C-alpha cells in the first residue's frame, strides 16, 4: 500500500525537529527518525535515569506518555499546510506488555482524522517491530490552541 | 517480594519521602517531591524546572511530563496505601488536559476509587495555584497480583 504524502513535507520535517528540541524531549534524549508518508517515528534510547522500577530496570511509563504525546503531535502536523499551535486534549495509554530493559523504545503515530477543531491520533510503541507493540496510545488535540506562532515567519 | 518493594516498604514505614523519590530514577529526573498534607494524605509536587518544558514559546510544561508525574503519583500513592508486598503494574492510563501547565509548581493528589483482588482504580488530580482550577485529571488501572 502506498502511503499518502505529507500535506507539506518541509513543514513536517521542521515540526519533527522542533518538537524533539523542546526541553523535556531533550531531557529524554528523544530523536526524530523521519516519516513514512504521514506517519512519523521517534526514538528514546534506554537510559538508567529513565527507569521506573530499579529492581527490574524497566523504563518508567511516563517516558512512554511523553513519546506518544510528542509523536502524535508531529503526526498532526503531517496533515497541515501551515504550522498551528496544537494542545493535547486527552491521551490514553494501554500498556500491552512490559518494555525490555536496555532496549530503545520507538513510537510511530498517525493522525487518522483531522477535523476543523480537533485532531484524532493513534500511536504504537515498540522495540523491534510495530507489529509487536509494548504500548498503544490514542489522543485528541485541540487545533489552533494559541495565536502565538511556534515558528518564526517563513520557517516552513 | 521484589527488592524494589522491600526498599519502598522500609522507607514508607520511616516516612522517608525524599528517599522514596530517589528510589525511582525517572521521578528523580523529573524533580518530583512528596510528603503528607494536613490530613495525612500523600501529596506530590513538582517544582518548576526548565528541563520539563514542552512548548517554549508559551512556555508550558510538556504534556507527556505532566502524564509521567501523575502516573508516578498514582503508583506511589497505591503502594503507600496498600499492605501487599507485590508492586502494582500499570494496565492503562487516561489523562484529560484541562489547562496548560504554567512555569510554577505543579501539585498532584490521588484517590483509590476501587481496590479489588486483582485490579485497582486510581483517580489523580493536578493543579497549580488554585486547586479548584485543575491542570489535568487522570485515572489509571493497576494489576495487583500476578497469577501463580
């Protein structure tokens, strides 16, 4: 199946780089790996200060929440011609199985419906393949949540 | 019993709040603090830190960070209030963002809505200056036991 191209390829690349440059994402070491069609993929490498349970070495669920939130937001921008500020309205994570200690976490997200005011997204987190997910996330975003531009004019 | 639970229960009995947070690496990275309120209920707070910001133009706390803070609060609240020697496992977590998180301390408090044999349901509320104006509300399900 061929993937639908991003509405604005340059904007998606810019948004991907911008969103992972936010301080919290830098703290987690989040990387934007690019996109297949309108689906971006992010990565967070395993690190001992991101662990939730020190006895098992499993990453904290909060790291999953952050990668899902960020990746889903980038997926929304794949549908936009121009960047608008968006705000997460709600987010649900299903923890399908424990993450494996020592392994990087990847997240691939898609915006499956962009309505006039709300964007609807779904995301999977995995180690090796999206077909073997460790977590699933659904979210909604409020479009145009703030008039303050996120990018300097003409940046994308 | 896991080594983590053993450590936690020993720290709980002595109310060593800072050491409890220090035992959870990601909670320490976020900068979480906790203690008891005037009613003896567990209260969590997160002093503002630049590294926790999402959108820098507003600036606002990162939504994922708020989620992590609340999920961590729910887990510790449940462990604090249970007698079990097994660590609960999170099943799902659902979060509603009501206001953007401003550059000031974020608070959270939890309530165990239901605790069954196998599953517990925890409600979490987060606010900043005014508790009547929550920044986010969340709920989580935890598995309490592993099948033997």
